């Protein structure tokens, strides 16, 4: 079932999840058992992230360096297949511009079609380690709107129109590369105009910023569903890491409370959990179609939030 149909047909807000493919060495059973606690809440879909291949340089005996491909995680397709075989819910693999040519992306779409996958999340992707600005793969795409258009073109050329429901990402506090929020929303509209069906936002910790963002999107002519994305803070270190990594603000009230308990990891864990619960309750009260949770491979705090909010 397509995510757009799930969003259209649902009469109340539901939770959805995003997981990261595990590092190599984990078994399929371990992966499944890590996901199973979420099934109590009947999430209709799970997003599976995709990580770009990276390279490392190794010193040779002659003093030169050779480049070697590094793949540290189980493949996205393998994770999607494992989830499909165990849980009868939709999987939404990420499809990214970074590190892939147009031909490689087309090959991946054929694989998804073969697997019976009807939903993808189309993203530009992040820079690779050591790269200050995103660089397009030769023969690939530089922006997500180009990727969305390529997916729709793939459908037409393969007699598969309507095969895919396409989600895209958005930033309530703007992408760090955008000069201002208005420009970022204009870029988002290009993705929607290219054929995107719905939007999932990056995490945020101040609901007012999400509501303002949605209002500005509607004023710009974006009418598709905009699903809020949440992640509970769980460690004091995240107060420093998340703003830097995701270009977002954390409210002073929250950082002040965490700072007051910075030497008590369990207290910080519970503070982050309670803040996320309040965000979730408020979003549901404001009529959002769904709430998307970034699990980062951890179940306990998300499960506690879902148990009280859904």
C-alpha cells in the first residue's frame, strides 16, 4: 500500500519509524528482535536509511596509498527484505543522489520493483566525510527534485506509471546550505512539483517552528501531507552534536534542564523522553496525520513514548 493512501485513509494520527541498517556482524534474528517491540503500536511503515559507500586509503609497502571501498553496514535492500518477510508492513527505502549514477539508481528501482516495494524516500543525501559541500556523482543527480523527476521518468519508460509513492525530506529550520527558509521552501516546492507525494521533516524540538513551517509551505502552494519527525534526546552530548549535525535549535528550557542533570545519564534520558512525549501529544492535538520517529537503532525510549501517546 502506498504511504499517500495510508495518510489519506487514516482517521487519526499514527506513528511511523525510521531505522538505520545495522553494522555487519548482526544476524537477521537480532535485527528483527530489535524491531519487534515497535510492532505493538502497529506502525504502517518503516523507513530504512541508506548510507553512501565510503573509501579509505591504506599505506602500501612501497610508500604509496591504495583506495579501498568500505561498507560497514548491512545493505538497505537486505534490511527491507528481512522486514518484509517478518512483518506485514510497508518498507520505505531511502534513495539518494550521493554516490550513485543515474544508471545505478535505475537499477535500484528495478530491484525495488522486483521486491514489491511501492514507496521510496528521495533525498539528495549528505556529504561524504571530509567534504564541505555536496558533490554530484558524475552521471548522477545533484538535487532531490532531479531524483524525483528521474523516478517518475523511470515509471513512464517501464510501463509502471504509479508504481512508486515518493516521499521527500524537509527542514522546518531550513537546510544549512540554504540562505534562508523561504529559499529552502522554494526548493521543497520543486521536489513536490517534480512528483513527490508527501513530506517528512527533519527532527525539531520546538513545535512552533513546525507549525510556522507548515503555514509557510501552504502559502507557497505546497498542499501535500507534511509529517513531523521527532527524536528524543537521550544523552547530554546530543545537546552539542545534534545542532551541529542537523542544523537545528534546541530550546533553552530543555538544554537548561539537561545541564542541571548532566552527571545523571538516566535523568537526562528521562528528560528527553518526557519532552518528546509533550511534543507528540501537542502535534496530535493539532491534527497532524502522523508522527515519524527517528529511532537511531534504539527502541526503549521510543516505545515508552508510543505507549503513552498512541
